[in-house]
């Protein structure tokens, strides 16, 4: 039986570190936005075309997961794209909205880690107040779509992994 979980939140919450640790035991799908945006000039990252490409890749990941038995973690889910469309003030069409709904994605639980110390990199160029705004939009989007959202407190990576493993084990019983 396939069980889908999402690790998400704003930039600098430790999502990728969590995914790297979870990957040691589970199937994971990496963040599609990094694939699309890496190397892209900043001016183009907020365009409809760039964000829609991220959406299409998220849909492909969800389809690819269909062939997997067991637990799958996604580094960001389809509703994240909806959050970034909102953040960039882009028009949201019915396809994006429909594909973001819980019954379309079948994500069992959405884990949202608390912030870690902020570090800018090639993709994360935002000021701290911007990452907080993005984080709040992501949380709001998943909550508005009635996903089960679980806050993951700030602690070291292995403690976070153990927290998540306890939660998914508890949800199964």
C-alpha cells in the first residue's frame, strides 16, 4: 500500500536535510523547484512559465509514485506550487486548484518543520521577512485545503526524523 507524505514549509526550515535522512530508509522525491530554478536568472523565477513548469514536474512525481509500494516522502507537494503562484501574484487556473486538492494528491500528512538558522544560496536569495511570508503562505494553503498538517519542532535532524517516524507509525495503527 502506497502512503504519501510531504515535507514542506518556507525556505530554511531544513526540508532538504530531512529528506536526505529519510531517503536512507524510504522512497523520496526531491524538490522540483530546485531543478527548474537552478541556474535560471532571478528575474524569470517568478514568471508563470517557470512556476507552471514546477507544477508539471510535481504532477509527474505524483504519477511516478503510483508504482511504488510503501512510504514515499515528497520534498514539497503540489499545493506548494499554489502557494508560490499566490506569492508571485500569478493567476491560478482550475487545473492547478483541482490538482492541489487532498483527494487529488492523496498526501496522508504534511510535515512542516520549524525554521533553522537562515543561509542564502543560489536558490534562496530572499530576505528573512520574505521567507517567513512564504512559510505562512505554504501553511495557509495546506490548511485551507484541509490537509493534516503536523508542525515539526526545531531540533537536530535525527530527532526530527525520529519525530516523523513516530507520527507515521502512529497514524498507521
